[in-house]
C-alpha cells in the first residue's frame, strides 16, 4: 500500500496531473504558485487575506518577482486560482506552506502562522498527499510541530498515508538573475520516500539543481546557516565602518581594495542596519533553539547586537554633522532617501530606514522621506506619505539628507547640488565628483 501511494503520486507528478496547493500568497508563495502553474500543474493558492485572493483571481499582480502577463494568462486559462477556503485541500496532491515566520517582541520565533496552517491542512488531508514546509524556521519544526498536528488532526500516518518534507524558500526580491525558477533547491523529507517525491516535484518545475538532504533538520539548519553567514559578515562590515570612521579611514575604499584578492574574501557592505524577510530574523531562530541545548550562540548574538545598533549609530553621526552647523537634532528637518530595505524594490519589511525615521522623530526632528518605489507605508499603526517628487525645493528645505537606500532611479548629482549636507549610509553617491557636502557612513 505504501509503495502504491508513492508510485501513484510520482506518476501524477511526472504526468503533470498532480493538483498543487500553495498556502500563503506573499513574496514566496505567489512566485512559487505561478511557477507550478507555468510548469503545467493546476494550482490553487490559499490566503487568509481576501484582498490577495481577489487580486489573484482577477489576474492582478502585486509581487515584483512575478511577471504581470504570466499571472494574467494563468488565471485566464484556469491553471491558477486563489481561495480562502481550506476545504479544497482535500483535492490536493501537493501542498506547500509559505507563510510568514516573524519574531515576537522578545525576538523569539512566532510560528503561529505555520501552526494554524498545519491545523487547517490536517482537517482536510487525504491519503497520498505530500506537505512541504517552505517557511524559514528553527531546526526541528517539521518533525516537532507539523508532524504531530498533521497526524492527530487527520488520523493518518506520516510515511504510510501521507508525506512530509521541508524545503527552504530562497527568494531574493529584486534579484535580476536568480528567481524562483532558476535558484537551486534543498529538500529534506521525513523518510527517503518523502524526499524523493518532493525532489521530483521541484525538478519538474525548476530549472535548477535539487540537493536532497538526509532529513528536514538538515534542510532547516542549512537555511539558518545561509542567512546567519550573511548576518555575521554584515555585522563585521558595520563594525569595520565604525572603527574606520574613528580612524579617519574610508571603509568603502577598504572593502574595494580587499575585493581585489581573488580568494578567501567575499565583500559585504555596511549600512544603517539590516532589513528584509530573512537576514535580520533567521539567526534568532537558531539562538532561541540552541538554548534548549544549553548553548548560547555568542557570535550570532554579537553580530545581531551590532546590526541592531546601526540605526542608533546613524542618529549619533547625524547629530554630530548637524552640530557643525550649530543645529540641534530637536527641530531639525531631516529628509530620508529610501525606505525599501534594499536597492530598487518596493519591499520595506524590517527595513532599517523605518527605525531610523522613528529614532529621528523621537529626538524631535521633523522627518520627510522620498522613495519612488514606496509612495506611502504603514509602520506601527501609523501611515506615512512620502514626497511625490525629489525637487530642488524638497532638498533645500532639509537641514540634512540621509541616504538609507541606494536606489538607482535617484539623480545623486542633483541631490548633491541642492542639499545643504548629505549623510550617505550606503555609498550611493560614490560617483558624485563634488563631495564637499557629503559624509559617508
């Protein structure tokens, strides 16, 4: 019976007859659902937000990494649809969970979205289905959280009646080279059958290598390692920036010089802090889980402290710049250039610019911002509307312009000519020749 279910599922995958479901239609889920549908699978997206469900069913795209015409075509052809009704899970052969895994106020993993998704799946899970968790989380989540919920809620046995695996998402919003389709994938299932089935599904959809891990824990830890590696190295770059400033050395030139070494060095850059859906959060999942084993992740926590302190460091440096002009922070007009967490995208999740704005305002500053990608944003219950255009008047009104995102659609020469002074935390103005009113992080 076990072998029969496996073969039936593999045949459905090979023949593109498997019905696919993706839970969570955000930055990870919607691109994945689109790729599944483009590969020939009838795909259903699930989301608790009716607005997203309606947009998908109308063929209206809201994610930068999805091609508008692809979504419109797939919906029109009936290959992709969306719903908030989880009862449709009973018809699925493959279910991917792509829901958020944020941190709570104590920097501990909030896995409530994963848990609620698992509960809903368990109510409708049928024999011969494979469930794959893609949401980034701590090692052990698949086996310790999902497995018991799915078994108890469905009355089915994992490895016999259904299959369960973990395959970490690898989404880099705005990346012009690597998208969902061509980014290598890691898969780790509970048992070899689950790994084989999940790998077969991803191979049929993606133009990339599939690495088969020996267990979900390996795959879960692998994802944490990826982003902890970046977190720690960015922390090093930020600390180097602080030290170099004290010594009167240009840290950006130091990094460019170090990049000339053809081995043993990879360039990471400083900035006003860390942003995005993974790097600022993922290392804390491991720190939290490690305490269960009576171990404190010293290097990870130290880099987190450095990176988390950078928005405050920006305010400190800005204060010293304004002091040169006999201007206190209180009452000064600050113009922030860039709210997105990185270049040329409209994603501001965990963006350090949000904290920089808050810190300036807490000091009594009058803060405006300009970001062509984000005309307005909501943070901590407050909606902020940016300047519609970056005009000469907008720049001249500011006592200090602070560059927090290096968008390429900004004319930095124009900024330099019209701003009183600029604090560039991203080296966005590296090609501007006249630098008398520019200070780098």
